C-alpha cells in the first residue's frame, strides 16, 4: 500500500479528531474560563461511562468498543458546545442522552442517523434555554473572572463560597450582562440598532475578538485534520463558502439589518461545526456531490436560523436537519457505475 | 369457550396482548399530545373509553341493519354523537380539564382505535362481548396514557398527580406528591418529543418483557 492509501482504523480517525480539538479547547478555556475544562472532564467521563454501561446491557464487547474513542469524541464535542458554567447534572443528562438514545439505541457507531453530540446539545438547549445561553463575556471586559475553585463551586453547587452565582460572572464593567456576540447582536437588531452601530460598541468588539480567536483555533485544528486526510475538504469548504455567500448577499441587500459575513464566519460554533460536527462520517452525506450539497445547505440554514430564527446559534439545528436529508441526498447523487445504464 | 373465559380473554387482549397504544399503535395523536401529566392522560382515557363502549354497543345492536357499503359513515356518525355527549358532559362537570384537553376531546372522533374496534369487532359480535371489548380496549389505552403521562410529569416537573382536583374534586388537591423541586421544568419531557421517546421506551420495555426467556 502506498502512503496515500493507508487504511486507517476507526480509533485512529477518532483519536486524531480528539487531538485536533486541542487548540480550540485551549482558546475556549483562555477566553471563557476554567469552566470549559471542567465541562470537558465531566462530559468525557460521562460519555465513556454511559457507553460502557449500555454496551454491557447490549452484551457487546466493552473494552474493544470503548477503544474506538468515538464516545470520547462525542463527549468532548458536547462539552465545547456548552456554556462554561452549566450545572453539572445538565452536562450529564446531555451526554448520557447522546450516547444511550441517539447512538446506541439506533445500533451503535455507524448506525446512528443523527450526530449524537448535536442531539445531546439540542436536548439541553430546548429543555434549559436560560442556562444554555448563559455564556460569559470575554475576560478583558468581565467585571469578575471565576477562578478554578470558584468555577468548580459554581458548576457543582450553583454558588461560590462568597455567595456569587453564575449571573454575577456574566456582568461587564457597566453592570450589564453580556451574551455571545450572536445573541447580543440579535437582541440589539431587534431593538432597532443598525448593524454598524452594534459593531462600533467597544464591549461588543472585545467580546467578538474572543470568539474570533476561538474560531481561528478550531480552524487550525480543522485544517490539520484536512491535511492529514481524516476529513474530506468538501463539507467544510462548501459550508463556509455558503455562509459567506449567503451573509454577503444579505449584507448587500441591506447592510444595516444584517451582520457582516466575517462576524458570522468567526463567531458562535461556525468553525467547530464546519470541521468537527458536520463532517461526522456516519451521519453526513457520503458521495462527492452529496457532500457539497450537504455542506452548502448546512451553511445556508445556519445563516437563516441565526438571522431569522428564535435561537442565537443554528449550527446544531442545521446539522440535524441535514442529517435527516443525508440519505436522500446520497440516493440522488450516487455516482453512475461505469458501464451501467443511466437512470 | 364459556362466556366468562371469553370475557377474560377479551380483557387480556385489550390490556396486554393487543393493546391499542403499545401493539396496534392506534390513536397516537391524542396519546402524544395530552400526556403531559397523569391526570390529563386519565381524563382523556376515560373520555375515550366512554366513547369506545358506547360506539361498540350501538354498532353491535344495529349491526344487522347497517348496509355494508356505507358502514364507515354510519360508524363515524355514531362515534361523533357519543363524542358530542362526552364533550358536553366534560364542559359541564370538569370544566378546567375540558379547557386543558381542548381540541383533543372533539378529535376523539378521529381516533382510529374506535372506528377500528367498530369495524373489526362490534360489527361482527353480539352486544355482550362488544361491550366488554370496548371496555377492555379503553382500559388498555387509558393505562398507557396514565403511565406515559405519569412518566413525563415525573421527569418534566417532578410531581405525580398534579391537578388531581380537575377530576376528583377539591379534596384531591392534596394528592399531588412532589419528588424534586424543579427550579425549571425539564422542557424536553414536557414537550411532544418527550412523548415520542417515552412511548418508544414503553413499547421497547413491553417487547423486552414479552421476549424474555
């Protein structure tokens, strides 16, 4: 076998994907605080424990299956999608649901029609909308920054020993809370501010910068996955181009009402979604043309949900909707076998 | 087969072997929509059982006079008149529950479980067995509604028998037991997706229990 056609085992693919999350995870810990690290630990251990238990119940080999690292990857992805100071039991509910219901009840790795990590995330998002949108402002503008001990106390008890709760860490210098740039701009646009006015606010800019670097870090991890040929270029590229194109068209139509395309490309879960979530080999489309359609549709839906929908970010919903469509897309883009009749 | 044995068998069919919700998978629309709490489930279950028994008995009585070609419209009209009765009765005696169940009371007409029993059983059997069949099928349906409603209530808002006074009067207000104090409801269980997954798990549980060696 030559260098470019080495067969990779599932565990190699999954483990490489886990490693590629490291830059993004570090950036997120840096800008969002220690809570992210604690979430990573809680989610990874829950996902692995849930997988072990359900495999035992299904009488499948536990150790061999756990070594494919797919449960670990699901746990890590959920953790990176969660707000940093989410109560611990919510993270546990999300991860167990993802592994037990969304993955193993459908037959385990390779049989799940939906991306398990996104099912777990959406379950939490629709069940606990307030906690699930309680993101922290960037450290540079935050009034208080939670230390590691305080983060642990907040996640496990809801209060620090000095009596502070999660909301007191969401305040910025002037006493207002700050959500993610996407959430913030959506609210501001609804109150009649123009896109340029929102972008001109200093606090908004500092917050946006944090998310910009987080997205850059995920982009680096994603590009290295692409160079290592763990993922194909089709889905991430078509997804990002589609986001860029749709948001540019909207800005051209009216630059006051819609956010500029760079903001949409480098905030929220765009890069994490494009490289790590939409590219899930099980639930994504598998044909060449199919992957392009799949990625582009996710990008389009992300912009539509972010701009016109009720939720601040739309990556999870867009991915799940296209997961449903993936088998149909594959059916209509199946390459014709050479010599066979056209249909 | 003696009559008692036949009745016993009908009950076993209705509640377990051929359960409307868990085996025939009929009447799922109201089942999924109103099982937010145990009491809501019980309320709709009783209403459905009443209609089922009424339509089964009536169809069985007049079965010799129904022209085969137009039997479905006749069944539907009979069922609709019983549903109207139920609706007026609930409006009069359990007004709050009537408001909660809302459109799903008139929609009992479209519950295929009822027309299914009229077509498959009542139009071929005498009054006695038809009455027992309606009662058994209704009981089976009510039980599933109650279990699913109870589960969703417990997971979603941490209570059991919330709103018991809607059916059993003011004395029942204290029946509600709180298992955990929810600051915020677990909305997934309260919303329709929770009903879909809850019903799926109940069916899985039944199949697992039946296939157990």
